[in-house]
């Protein structure tokens, strides 16, 4: 006697938490995706190197920024590395990736966190 139980999983937007009708590779709903794309064209991002901004946008489009926690001062994300084997803790203020620890230039993870802050 075999019984089957169907479990319905609800997919939620990683930015706002709304229920999504269709899954998306980046984890955002249509409204949040529009806000993030608009934030990638912000003039505030001109202070960063263009190739790093491009990498940050690519990271966001692939869904490589997962929110961990939100405090009154900072939002902390889990950012996936380029090869997908490592994850780094990232906020606008700091990042645990090798480029972020050297802090010569802003890393793409911190730029992506800045874009997400602009989108909110």
C-alpha cells in the first residue's frame, strides 16, 4: 500500500519575500527585478571601475547574492564566488573575499550589495 503525499513548495522573492508564481533564476520577482535593474544604471555606481560593475550586475542576474540577515545598520549577504565553489559574507562595508580583504579597490560583491541597497 503506497501513499503519496504532495508537498507544495512556495517560492519567494529573495529581496522582498513575496510569493512568486513562477521561479526565476535570480530569485527576484518582476517588481524587484525592475528595481534592481534600475539601480544598476544609477549614477552612484560611476565611482567604481566599470568592469567591476559589470561583474556585480552579472552576479545579481545569476542570483549569486543571498540575504543572510538584516540589522538596523547593515544587510549581510552570502555572495557566491566566480567559480561557484566558495561563498563569502558581504555587506556594503566589508567582504570576506580575497579582494575585499585587501581593500585596494571595491570588490564586485560589495558593489552588488550597494546595488541592492539602492534598489530598496
